[in-house]
């Protein structure tokens, strides 16, 4: 049996923790990839994505704005409101 690389095990653990917070699997994987597997940044992104989604903004616009603003909530909100 081959050993799984430590990075992969770490990635799986991070995904599992985010899934347990109620985020969808596809969104978790996408967020982890977008932020070079940084669990902290992916978690911030997913939290803000859900928050802005609840406010009625379109998901594709939210993703774009959050990436441009580096997950900065206030700047992202200003951008979304101005669209």
C-alpha cells in the first residue's frame, strides 16, 4: 500500500471540516483550488459567498467580486451594490 502524501491528507481534512460547516462539496473544492488550498481563505470565501447569496446577489457576481477584493467584506459589498 502506498502512503498518501501529507498535503493530500491535509487537503482532505480541510475539505471535511468545511463540509461539516454545511457548505456544498463542489463549492468547497472550488474554493480550496482558488485559494491554493488555504483552508482559512477558502472558509472566509465560502462564508461571504453564503452571506451575499442570502442578500440576493448572483453567485457568479459574488465570486468575481470576492476574488477581486481579496475576501474583504466591505469592499466586496460596495462593488456588489454598485453593479
